[in-house]
């Protein structure tokens, strides 16, 4: 047995060993990026078993099946078969653990033993059905937004009745009606959704003492991975199971808590020591992934957060290269420089494509990037997502444009006729199609004659009439001549913007507060920018002008021909493009992060919330710490938004990086005034007291060198914290 213990503890650092060997009582492991937290969890399980704890008394909970499988395999590999037993410890996701217990105790949980679990598609269909039953118009509230609200309620342990009791206002009143109808649909189908698995488990533990006692006695040692990502329901489940013995080990990092928007509660990990006053705390600060300057840059950034637990981040992998902070002219220049960076990693350092990644806060930024990588013949894949022109909202918008360019495109017409929902359902469309067949009419012409049809309700006729009028209005706007220059492209961008607005696509996503729908809205805005940057084909002999419809047709043709060359070498793989949220838990030899600008990172929605701003900073921290050897951070001095080129404000996060840990590479060209910016920095140094005529007295927190002028982040005593461009801000230094 001693030999087994020695093998388990071999090659662990002192901090890891302290976490692994702790036996009874509460334990908080603060695991920084690349600190080997999976090693700690698996070795801790093995050490408990080697020390005589029956393997079936151990419960380890995490968030993905992949993580659960890896933990189980790594733990089992460290122990002889006779110690793990036939079953071994329970290693599962929260949801799979709850599903298993609810089936075992189905009668006590008031469930059918063979209940169904609805996946996301099933759930969305059920919510659509509930919205119809509750007479809630999906043109005003999307199923995604309603579903997110219901999910949030369940994570706060509010069923439909409890949610109704605390609901206020028109919106929550509508959600209450849908939630109630949705619950009835689930009950009628003996079904639970993913959130129900947690909610019903909490209810079972709270109301059935026999079940609660049985599970507490069975699972005598709990290990919770990624504890910073737990929501309230998961918190209650974990602490109820541990209530009788207090043997709970949680592993996580408050600095990597980035899922607040989907219910994760950072206070669970920050307040763990209040829950367990005798808890042992073990910080894991040594990073085994990244080189020194990358770790130092990340550490300097995250120290600006207030809601965190301090720990020293360090590495023994050497200093390595300093991360490059690159100022680019615009988004095309930024994408080209990213392609150059990736190509350089391949040709100069021998890094294979699969060891490189490009990260961004908003997935709309991938559009220009994809074009640059295709041009450079760099193979790429979008992780957990789709290429820009394959995204549903983009395909919907392009279908509208195709119908405007070609009214006979009935495939596209069928796609958009009730997208977003406008009251032209399948039954109505079937009647229109039969009318078209009988009259030998094209589908659009049949729609124009909706008033002549029998069997259609006045509501359906009105919806069809408005739809046709919208298409004709957009078509009429396109029958003008425009120059074969960027001025013509501006006309095209205005047409695309008109279609997105008048079709209802824009408003459908604007009303939704969910992260996913806000990303979709950003993608539609990026499509407008794509149109504004589209260059018309050469004039040949057709003159300097062309009809806007012809320009639209050329644009649609260019989009249709977008495809990835077959460049993928299985050995070298592909560069991964992904959002910062998706990058959590991954690592790459070389990483490029783009779009470090105010409004993008940090996101515009975090501007007025200190807690959301800190989560955005954690998101940036997560991105930086994905890089093992080389890191490039970039921003564009000018970025196109909805077809309009606008100057940007540098992300405050760049100004918070330690100057000694980065290299500034200003490639914005003409108009960059770094000497002038440094003069401003001298005039208003960090820590100085300044006066603003509107905001009053404040203290300078940071100075950021920008391609269009330096900016300062100032904390005003009465006006809050503001980021001001020093060239234009009427600041006066007081001391």
C-alpha cells in the first residue's frame, strides 16, 4: 500500500500534494490556469481509495462528459483493480448524476421511471407549443428568450408557481403564462428538460428525508470540479449531500468564472470559507502551460478585479517571448496580420496548424478573418460553431436578398415567408400553393392575390399582404443605378440594412436578452459591413454604372462561391477559430486574440455594470492563458459597423497589462501619434487627481496608448468610472 501511495504522490508539487493528501473536512483548491487541477482531482480520488476509503463512497461531479470520462480513466490507471472494485467511484456530470438518482428514486420524486429527457431541440419545440397555448406572439418574444428566462428561473429553484408569485411587469407576466403551459406539456409527456434534472433533484433532497440520508451515507466524499461555474441549484445539491459529514472538496478558480450570463454564481466559490469555516485552502499558482511573460501579463490584468481570491501566478518554463500588442489600421489589416502571425508560426517555428487558435469575444468578427485565412490558404475550423455564411440568421437574411434579386427563387421564398414568425403558418402556405397550382402562378404572384383566395382568415390575408409589400418595397429600392465604386457599395449596404430591419430579423433578436441572440444580431450587422466592403466587378464595356440589383446579384454570387479549399493535412490539422467562452479549458502553442476594443472586449453590455465588467476581464484573462508559447493581441484603430467605418477606443484591458510583459507594435500607419500620446501620459500619470467640468474630481486609474489618440480610465467620485480620449476630454490636473 505504501508503494501505491508513493506512486500516486510522485511528481506532484508541494501544493498539489497538500490538496491530494487532505483527508476529512472541507477543502478549497484554488487552481489557476494550467496548474494541473485535473491531476489533483484524479490523484485525490486515487489517494482516498489507496487510504482505505471504499471507492463507491466517492462522488466526483464536473460539467462535461469528456471531463468525467478522462477523470475516471486517469484515476483507474493509478490503482490496482482490486482497490477500485467492480463499480469504482461515481464520476459524472451534475446532470447525469441527477438523472440517475431521479430514475432510482422515481416514485419518491413523483416521476415516471421511464421519463424522457428533452434535449435542446425538443425543449425549443415544447416552448413554441407552450407559447401558442399561452397566446404569446413569437414575433414579440422569441422562443430562445422565453426559454432562457425559464431556464434562469429553474436554476434559481423557481417552478412555474413560484415564478408567478414573484413575477412583476408585462414581460414576466407573459413568461409566467408560457412557463405554466410548458410545465403542463412536460408533465403530459412524462418528460424533463436539463434544468428540471437539477430542480427535481433539489426538491427530492429537500422533501424526502429517507432519500437524503441514504445518499449522504452512500457518498461520503465529494469532489466538485470547475466549482466557479456552479449555479444555485448545483450549489444546493452539493452542500446537501455533504451536510452530514462535511467531506467536500471543491476545485476551481474565481478568475476563470465566465458563465454568469447562463446562471453561474461566482459567490459559490468566493464564499466557500463562510460555508465551511474550518475549510483548508490550497492555492495552485504554478502554471505548467505558459511561459513567464504570458503568465505575468495575465496576472497583471486579473489583479484589477476586486471580486477574487488572491494567489501568486508563476511558471518555471522560462520567460519566453513577450506577448505582442498590435495596433492595426482596420479589421482587414488586423485579419491580414493574424494570417501573417499564423504563417510565421508555421514557417519559422514549425508549429502545426492544430496548435494555433484565433480567439474573439463576438463571433461576428470571424467573417473578415475567414476571408483572410482563405486568401492565405490557411486551413481553419470554427469550434462549436459554423462558418459565417452558414449561420442560420445569415442564411435567412441572404434568402431575403435572393428573393429581392430573383422573385422566382421559391426555395428562398419558402424559407423566409414565416421567418421570423408573422402568422403565415404551414396550413396557410399550403392553401396558397394549391391556389398557385390551380392558377398556374408563381408562388409570389399567388401571394399577391391572397385577397382573392377562399379559406384564408382575414388575419392570414393581412399578414401575407404586409409580407409582399415589404418585399416589393425593398425591390423598388434596388431598381436604381449606382456607381461601380465604394459609393455603390454603400447603396448596397443600405439595402441590406433595410431588408434586415423591415423583414423583422433585427427586431426579433433585439428583443432577446440572451447571449446567443445578441451574437446573431451582431452577425446581421456584420453582413451589412460585408456589403459595404464588397467591390463591384470590373466595368468591361458596360459603363461606369450598374443597377443596384445587379450589384446585389454579384454580391450574392460571391457569397455562394465561398468555400474552403481542401487544405487539411491530418498531421498538421487546422487552425481553430472560436469565441473566448468556447476556449475555456483548451490550450494552444500560439494564440491570436482580436478585437480588443471597448464595446467588443469588454462587451458593450458590460459598460454600466462593475460585476459584468469584471467577468469580461476574466474572459480576457482566460483567453491570454490559453497560449503556451506565443500570443498576439490586436485591435483595429478603425472598424466597420453596419457598413460605417468608425474610430474605436482601445480596450481598457490592454492598458492594464504590465508594460514590462508586452511589446507594443503600432502598425496603424498614418495618423498614429505615439509621441503625443506619451506626452499626455506624462501630463496625466496614473494616480494623479484630475477635474472634469461634468464628472467632477477623479483619479486616473490607467493610461492607454491608442492609434487615434491616448485615452485615460478615470474613477470619478460622483460620476463613476469613465474612459476618456485625452485629446478631447477637458481634463485639468489638480495634483
